[in-house]
C-alpha cells in the first residue's frame, strides 16, 4: 500500500481527494492548518513552516500539494504570494529531502489569465485554449499559480516527476446556491450572496468541474507513469460550462473577433464546450469529466 501526503486535506477539495484515495487503497496523511473530519492521520501546521512540513513528509511515497489560498477573495496579495509560492517551495523542498519521487501540484486555469474580472484580464488568443497558449496571469492568485508551477517544475528538473493540474472553478455541493444565484441575475450577482464559501467562479465563461471528477483526476495524476525529470500539465474542466450562452457566442459578444477559433468542430459537437482543450487530459491522463452541474440551472432563462 502506498502512503500519500495530501496538503490542504481539510479543505473543500481535500476531503474529496482523500475519499478518492482511501477508496483506491492508499494510506493517506493530511497536512493542513487544522485537522479535517476524514479518519486519517493528521499533521497540523503551516505550509511555510519547513519543520512541520518536513516532519509530515516522513515515510510518504507520494505528494498531492493542494493547500493554498484558493482565490483572490480569500486573502490579501501578500498572504496569497507567501502561502502559494513560499508554501509550494517549502512543500516541494521537503518532499525532495524525504525522497518522494512523484508529486502532483494543484494549479488553476487562472494561469491562462481568463478567470477574474478584477485587474487586467486579457482575452484568450484562441479556442480551444491548449498548453501552447501563453500564460497571461495578471492577478496575484493567478500569478502565484504560475510561480507555483515554475517552482514545482524546478524540482522536476532536479529529478522528481511532477504533474500540475490546472483546474477550473470547482462546483462543490456548498456552491450550488451561489451558482443558481448568479445564473438568476448575472449582472447583479456579487457573491457570495447566499452563504456559499466563496463567489461562483469560472471566469466569464462560467467554467466548472465537479469535485468528484477532480478528485479522480488527482488520483490519475498520482498514478500516471512518469520518469524522473518529467513535468506535465493538464487543463481540467467539465465538458460543458454553466453559462447561459454557447461558448463561441459568448466569446464573440465579449471580445468580438479577437479570439481565433482553431477547431470549430469542438463547438459544433458541444456548443457549451469549455474554452479549454480537453483532448490532452483525455489522451494522456485518461481523464474526461463524467459530471456537470447544468441541471441546477434547468428552467432558468437561457438554460
Ligand atoms: N475552489 C476552486 O474553484 C479552485 C479552482 C482552481 C484551483 N483551486 C485550487 O484548489 C485547491 C484547494 O482549494 P479549495 O477549493 O479546497 O479551498 P479551501 O480553502 O477549502 O482549501 C484550501 C486548504 O488549504 C489550507 N491552507 C491554506 N493556507 C494554508 C497554510 N498556510 N498552511 C497549511 N494549510 C493551508 C486551508 O486550511 C484549506 O483546508 C487550492 O490549491 C486552490 O488554489 C481551487
């Protein structure tokens, strides 16, 4: 049985990832600022504390680094940068020192730069947006994920294998009310309006992914056969957005002809397909999302 350290295990995503790993026979240790409710071994500490992180790594075979300030609304820029970059360095440094050969880093689609309206968000250059697309992050959270990926990659260059998962907004069960509130009145929505843990996200196209799918993606990334030195990245999303308009229509309304459509067939087959290219994750990671949350919006105007 393999022992896996999951940072951020007490968080909204962490509990789904822990459950997925336990179901598949892994021994799991959680590292977080507080112990979560999962019945696993817990190490409580801060990801920027090298001593606490170093102790948590002992005896582990693999690492899923999920702990972070999870969006620009959850911390000021200084805190985001400290936790998401220094914390990532500290975690990977300790993993390397403990002899862990394979790690998964929880990144975000925000690295592409198309997630939050605050700041200087730039239109994507083309759709579907793939790994060749430039990273156009402008807000502190998105930049922290770009830097986090770079830090993780530096440890791959030193001999680890690393996978970075660029997930879109996660539609946790707790977010259902926020998703519906936004869909009812997108112009007026200033979440969290109905008690959700944060605002309904996913950028202008209202991307989302179900937490069960994302947890499976983490397990697949953990199990991906890689050699030391390999560094791989994947965009992850449900197969449809939560937007009221088809994707190309919405992109044209927001950006005119600025977004080049490279593969119209994707949007002919599924008009609500996400901005992000899903074929790389399907082919290389064996991941295609099974769930989506559009059913929450049935009956609302445009859905
Ligand atoms: N929620 C989304 O829509 C979304 C989208 C893309 C990426 N992500 C990423 O997913 C991951 C999980 O986020 P989440 O949605 O579960 O949010 P969350 O806030 O529920 O979970 C983050 C966890 O990290 C822990 N943490 C934060 N700072 C820490 C520190 N200094 N030391 C130790 N632990 C610390 C928190 O206690 C929490 O349990 C994050 O890396 C986030 O950036 C989230």
